[in-house]
C-alpha cells in the first residue's frame, strides 16, 4: 500500500504538540513525523487537513454502552462492535466494553464475545468487568444481590481470558478480594482496579502493593477522604503506582474536587478520562432499561446526567470522550496537552496497550482529527478513515 502523508493540522503525538509537521503512515502504522521539506517516498498520497489538531485516537477504559445498546443487553461481538461504532464519532478509536454486575453465565458470555470482537479490529481493545466482586455498601446502580467474593474458579477464568484477549480489566472491591488473590491475578495478566468499595486506607494499600493497578471512577462509589481516615480516595492519590479513571461530566464529581485530585496525585500513576457511558450517547432518547430498572436522562449542567427512578442515584453517564477533554480544559485548569494525554497516552499506559496512544514509529495509525475547539472532524482506525455519525 502507498504511504499517506497527513498534513495541514498541528500534530499532537500523545505527549506534545509539533508545529509545521506532518504524519507519514503506511499499512496501518505510523512511519514517522515529517518536517516541511523532508523527502518523501515516491508513492506517497497527500491528505490535506484544513487546520485543527491531529491526535492519537482516544482510548476509553470504561464504556457500558453506546449506539443505543448496552453490553448487558446480551454480550456478543456484534453488541461490542456497535458500542465501539457509537463512540467513534466522538474520537474514541479504542475502548473496553464494560459489563456491570451480572450473573456468572452472562459474565462468561462477555469473556467469550470479547475474543471475537477484538479480532474484528473495529475499536474493541479488551474487556472491562465491573463486578460482580463489588461491595453492596457501595453498589451504586449495580444489583447488590449478585455481588460476591472472588473464588478460585473466578481467578482461573479471568487469567485464561486475559491470556486470550491481552487486555482484561476487572473492577473489584478491596473487601471482596485478598492480597494473595490480587497478586495471583496480576501475575496472570489481569489488570485489577479497586472500586465500588468501602475500603480503609490500609486495606486499599495492601491490594495496591499486591498488584492492583488502579481505581475505578475516582471519588464515585468508594470510601471518601477524611483527615484521620484517608480511605480509598486517599490511598489512590497517595500510592505512587496507582492510576485512576475520572468521569469529567460536572455531575459525578465537583470540578474543585477533581482539580485538587489532579494536583495531589503523586508517582508514576496518573488520572485519566473515562466516560462510564451508557447506551444513550449520541441518542435523542431520554430513558432506557437496565437490569429491569428504567434509567432516566435528565437535562442540565455541562451535559445531561443519567439517574435511577429516585432522580438522585447516578447510573453511569451520558458523556463522550471529546466532551471530557473540553470539560478538562474549561473546568479543570488543564492545558490542551494534558487533557489530550488523559484521553490517549495515559489510558494506553494504564491498560498496557503498547501499540497505541501515541503517534510514533511502528505504532498503530489510530487517529482523530479535531478542530481547534476539540470537536471531532474525522477518525482513523489502523490507517483507515472511518465514517462519522455526528
């Protein structure tokens, strides 16, 4: 296949901006960044971009639904690819379909479906199991009656799945898993994230030291920071190797709390954006059904919010990744570079997706073209331009 040169936009490579620079790709991978005047291969096709930003495609570690469907509706490769297609117009080129707490049979179905969905290479990069090993005290919109501790059979199934698909993220409460179990899972290739937990600081730190790599939606559905009991929020911010997803929609966490957390996070672990999106992303509908309960879309604030019938309990989000980036710059004092890192190179590093998240030689040519206000104009997966739906 001929080389393609994308030029005319500022290049963000996943770490910093490059001015007066173009991107050379071939066969779905990045060849190199090209400065004006550099010699090109003779077969190069020129693609003109009228300004804006060319960035690595966004990576979302927590996506419950999109395109009008939820993964829990019936986990299948088709559902997973539909969710990925629903988020693509908002710049997401890699995501982890997320199964919230369900039965063992549905969980096994999701594990099997992920193998085929990833092979299709349409934006599904792995699988996120958010449950059933959560704490009923912090159930949120999950069904408490299905929550339970981790068992030996779970460990075997998760490790086997991680070896097949390469990227398996599992959210579990510190109360439902022992440090020894965390260590076994981590050594088997499973990425453990602590969430939906009423954990103490010490309990959380023991799981982090044993190999738990992150926390799920920092601040939400977890024990909060206190000056004498730092709890899970404090442990997540204090442990140097721990990463944390944040839902930057103006509903899940007050912006002041996120600004404090961003300044407080120490170590190599970083905070990064997740959407925790439900099926309504990109839809005009105002409700959907989840585990027999109706979830309502309520207008107001930076973007709509999703709630249970009590109109108080949050039930996922109506957020897309491009909106999270814009919110980060507008409300969280983030530079454009840092906001983009939180949707590209940071989640790639957390998920150990070493072939994407940056525009560098031999990396996947997964890209998003943004206007100067960070609205999406086009996306590419492995060098192939995708049809946009918004």
